[in-house]
């Protein structure tokens, strides 16, 4: 290895160490620990005027996944309520996940009803394409719970929400 490269690498390492120690001591002098800095990055100012927006995808017919999605919704809504900020949440179902919003097969319809009564910022979107395909496959009308609104395509709905700046979650 070239001797001048070794010297340069050593000098660079010392410089990096000095920069990092200066930043760390500056934070300590300001009375802010590294843990507090990490938490500060997670929260936003209390005077935020725009609501937070979360799009949640459910595309599997699995009660555990559906309940996890609803737990995530509850936790996000509770967090922002506690810090005095607004949040809008939309659960988008498609494919086998449509069972979450089917009146005849949903394992979580009672929970959705209860949550909808206390969370006006929460909406549920059902994929119209999936519903149409299930109607053909089962040769019967596919009833949805009253809280569900039909969107032409669940995938397109998620894309549009993300393009508008909504955060995305797939539990």
C-alpha cells in the first residue's frame, strides 16, 4: 500500500473523529442527549396545520394481518390525538384482503364498526375490480360492510394517495 495513502487515511480518520466529537459535545452542552435527538426527529411541531395522512394496505385474507392493520391504525390515531395533531387514515383492501370488508366473511367487521364510530378520520376502501371478480367467481353479489366505500382499483387508490404525499404501511 502506498505510504502517502496510509498517512492521508490516518489524517482523514483523525479529522472525522474531531468533527464527530465536536458535534457530540455540542449536543451535550445544549442539554440534549442522543436519545432526545432521535425522538425530536420523530415528532413534528404542535402548530402543524396539515393533518398527517396514512394509507394502509390489506391484501391478504388473514385475520391476524387484518387485526395488525387495525392495531396500527389505532396506535397512529392515538399518538396524534395525544399530541394534539390531526391524522387521516385510509385502509385500502384488494385481492384476498377484500374479505376484511365483506359483510359475509369479515372476521373484523365488529371491530371496524366500533372504530368507525369513534374515529371520523378513518375510511375503508374496497377494490371494485376485486369485488367484480369475486362476484363472477362466486356467482353472487358480494356484500360489503356499511363502512366500506368502493374504489375502482385498490392498487391505483394506493398509488394516488402516495403521489399526494400519504405515508404507506403494509402490515
